[in-house]
C-alpha cells in the first residue's frame, strides 16, 4: 500500500503542449512554403529584410483571419491557430505593393482537431475528474464509449489509461 502513490504517479503522462512553428521571411519568400500546424500551435513569422506583412486569404485577397506586420520596427508576428481552421489549408500572403503577385504567398496546413484523446470520455478535449466520474459510473459494464483500453469492459485498465492522459488533449 505504501507504494501505491508511486505507482499512480508513474502512470501519469504529461499532456501534449502546443508547439511554436517558425516561418522566416527572406526577400519575397516565406520558408517553409508549407507548414504543418495543429490547432493551438503558435505560428511565428520572423522578418529578415524589406517591408512586408502576413495576411491570411487566398488569391492575394485578405480574409481577416490574421494580419501582422514584418519590418524593422516589428520583426516578429505571432498567431495562435484557431479551432475554426482545423482540417483546412490556409493560404497567406504579403499585401505590400504587388509582393503577392511576385509569388510572396505560402500555406499553413492545419491538422484535424478530432485527434483521439484516450480518457476524454465526455468529449470536452480534456481528461478531468468529470471523465473519472463517468468511467466509475460505468464500472464493470460493456460500454465501448468508456472502455479506454479496448478490453471489452470498463475496469482498472480504463482507470489507469484515463489517469495517464490527465489534462488538456
């Protein structure tokens, strides 16, 4: 019994944290041309020369989702990817002069938000006490929605699997 806290503590996994994706501007280019991002990630555009900006929108037309300056006085623009963009390819470009017409555009490829989150029984994109309560309410049942480990019944393995994924998805 004295080792139970150690056993439970070793079962916890740290939640996945959002990443920062860096895109550099150089001349009339954004690099990388296509950046794979996830909802919640921070996209950080870094200026290197000239007077430029970053505006979302296809075919050199702004759509208002994001806009930021890139120049000496503002060398960095950051944007946190919103859930409304999940599963989409988002074009962005420079609106200064005819920079977009010269090919200064690129893409954010946003992953699907429906990434599986083991232990998130109630579907709120976080594993919390509410999920534990739902799991315990179905203890011993054959309930595929609460059978986190896929064993066929809601049991101790499901409790451990839920605790191991504690926190935001």
